[in-house]
């Protein structure tokens, strides 16, 4: 079947910031009905490309062709605070209303014709107007708008008359999404559209996008959403080129984009095959390099030194020796030429996947104490006096009440895999901090077996004002004296591929949120605790690292407790699950 004409096209788009290339020669063409997901390491240019496609950022080079009715989910809500929700919806329906008026006018013109046969032009105008009305589904527009608002979690009757300035940030994002879906533009650009959406709203949005007749380009960290929506994946990730790539955040040189047809799962399978071929190519080249080095070391004397020759053989050798030496020299030269070329152009070694070091203290559990290494029973953590209680009506005044949450106790044994779920405010993060020992409960009991070490990856890494460097923190994780900052700055540390070497000496305050989170993750890998507590571990990291991190958790022999809203993680979790209600 022939492809339709792309409604959105970018050709050789290049963008640099402060001399640093972000997008290098990106090409993109999206047909009507196609939905392209943008993926790649954090900072590789997904949001930048969306802004270029939308026309809000001019590229340094390249061209973009876009339809007149393009929609873009703005990071800032594009309406004044005094605008009512109803006015926003009415604005989204302006095009539909115009088509409806056009049909009414054409119908009146047709009805006003005298004689048995209407004028051909009037009849054709009515037919065109009717076709447009049917395509825009004008008769269902108001009901569709109401369904869209409700599907995205907005109470239609409750918010219609409210000013958008009185809505929460999440409500404004959902309203902006609803307005775009109601408009049904020819091309739609979305940057992290599932932020502020619960599972039901995210599923509704996925279904609505699949039903859109226009083109869609989106960037999202929600892997389930990408899998449900996308018909193709555009990978902006520099690691797609094995000669240059590094793990999450380590390469910022900018790279060309690679298009993969199919869903996000299809993309992952294609990347797995690429990785397998990369490893095979590396092994084959290393084997060939070893053989070439051996061949080059062989000289004509090496070839002949152990060969015994009689008188006849000596005579033949005298006659043919020069030719033999010439042939040997030519083989050596050819081998040396191939060796030099392969040595210069060889594929680099694939970086090893992220893995946690095996726990060192699991065997130090109190004799006779069983396999339980950590526990929390009947824990209550109250909010500070005077603290406001936000969230939904009826939310508990306590930060955590295990009994009221339906989970009176948790016991973590060696090798446990435990996923903690629950709505915002249910106390998931609080529970992890209690298990880590850095939050003392107001009631209940919590503890760890003797010798057991606990490591916590917090949801919010509070290092934004820290003047220490990643190298210093990793040195501390290796056992350096905290007072020896000069030595720590020069220490040889293993960042486990999570940070670029040039970032190891930069103050933490200069790094992004995602980079600081990777520093803490590298410290956890270095420390090798017996119990890993991971609070929203896939937040602020690339999709590649998110997958690699959870694969490392699956293979790690210690105990792990994870709290996460990540649908991809939750749907694929094979361990135990507790839900804080």
C-alpha cells in the first residue's frame, strides 16, 4: 500500500546551544494516522525537537513543514488565568462550529433554489460542506468534549465555570490535553503528556490518540503509554552508534536519529538484536586482531628455522629462497596493513550492563534469627503539628498508618522482592524512610537484623546546593575519610558507566536532577547493601537506564523493596506486592 503524504516533515534539522550540538541532521516525516514516539537519553534533544517542529524554536539549519492546524501541548498553559474552563473548550470547538455554520448556510442556499433542479454549484457546495461536517463529527462535538474532560479526570459540571487560574497544575495540564483532543488538529505534538494522569486517564488518552486521524509526535517516559500509542519510534540516542555511544548521560555530542517501525516493545527487541550483533562483531574483531598480531610476528626465519634440509633441499632453497622470502614479506605486509586498519577502525567494547555488587553483610544475620533482615510493624508516622493535609477529601492526617492502610506489618527476608503500591499520599516514601532508619516512627516497631546494611534511593535527591563532586561522594562510598576531601577529589572511583568522566569533577550543584540521581545510584552500587530500598527508581532517568536498572535488580541476590507508580515496572513485577490503601 502506498504511503500517504506526510503532514509533518523535518529535514536535516540541526540545533546547538552554547556551541554544543543537540540535534544533528535529524530527518522526520509523519503521515496522517501515524504516531511517532521520541526516545533517547536525557538531554539528547527530545523536547528541543518538539519545539522546532512546533515552530517555537528556530533551528540553526534545516527545514520544517507543518500543517496550519498544528497542536502543541505547551509546558505553560496558553490561556490567561481569568479564562473559564468553558471558554477553553469553546475555543477548542471554534473550527467545528465554523464547519457547522458552513453546512447550515449551504443547506439554506440549497433550500432557497427555485425550480426542479438546483444549480450545480450550490449542490456541490452543500456536498463539500456535508463531507467536512461528517469528517469533523460536528453533531457529536459537545458530547465528545464532555467525554474527553471526564476521561482525563476533570469533573465537567464542577469545573466548567471555574477560572483556569484556580485549577491545580495537574488540572491545567489535563485541560490543555482535552482542548487539543477536542480540536483534533492535523498534527499533534506532546511532551510528557501522561504527567499528572492516573492509570485510567492515561489509558483514555492512549485510546483517544489512536483514534485521531492526524499525525502525532510525542516524548514520554511512560513506557506503557509509548507501547500502547506509537506506530514507530524515533531514537535520538547517541548510543545507537556503537563506535561512539556510552550509557545514560555519558555522551552529549548529539547524534543522528534512527527510525524503528512498530511499537515500543518492537523497538526494544530491535535494540536487543543490535546489542547482540555489536557483541558478536566485537568478539570477532578481537579474535581477528589477535590472529593478525601473531601473523605479523612471524618472519621468514620463523617459517623456516625448524625445517631440516638435505643437500637437494638446500639447492632448491638457494634457488627459491629469495622468492619465498618475498612471499613471506608480502604476507607480513598485508597482515600489518589489515592490522593497522582494523586497530584504527575497530568497534569499541560494549559497555557492561549495570549490575549491583553482591551483598557483603547478608551472612551476618543474628544466629537463630531466621531469614528476616528488616521489618516494620504497626508503624505510625504523624504529620508535624500545624502541617496542612493536602490531596483528596478524606485523606489521613497521618503520613503513614500501616494498620489503617491495610498492611499491619512488613517483614523483609533475604532475597525478598517486594513492590509497594498506593496512591499519592498513601505513605510509600514514608515507609521506605522508616525501613532505612532515617525516620523514627511515632508508634510501632521497626528494625534490621544485626550486621545488615540498608541502602535507600530517595525519590527526591537533596543535593542541589552541594558543592562536593561525584568523585568525592563515590570515594566516600568506597570508605574514604570524609575529612580527606583533597584525597577524595583525586581518588580513582568507579561510576559504573552512570556518569561521563568529565562530570566526575563537577560540583553536584551544576548537575541536572537526573545526573544527581545517577550519582546516588552509583553510590548504592558501590556500597553493596544487603537491603535495597528504591523510591520511584525510574524517575529522572532515561528509558534505557530504567530498563537496565530493573534488570540489575532482578539479578541481584539481596533483598529489595520498591515503591513505584511506573506502569511498565508494575505490570512486569514478578515478586510480592503490598498496597497501601
